[in-house]
C-alpha cells in the first residue's frame, strides 16, 4: 500500500467543489478543508506507486485547482 497526501490551492470559493470532486476520486480516502497555506488536503492510499501517480495526475487536472504539493509517506 502506498500512502501520501496532496495539498491543494484552488480558486477563491472553489474549496467545497474540490472536496466534493476528491470524494469521487479513486484512491482518495479522506479530504479536508483547511486554513493556512493550502485550501484542501487529500489523503491518498493506492496499491502501488503507479496508481498513486495516476491519482495525482487526475487531481492536478481538476478545474479550479491552482497548484498542488504532494507528500509521500515513508513507511
């Protein structure tokens, strides 16, 4: 199991839309609205690195996402 987080900045007012889209995305187990440097955090759990990277690519293509940062969990 490959785990990680994606931190997202989005257009002003798009936070709930992004959380809703993340909830529909395969391999996203949780998503949170946040205050601070990032607007939304998504938790990813994929079977392998390839699936993890495919999930990141899908999220980065969502409309209203401005930028992302990916954090890989080291086990």
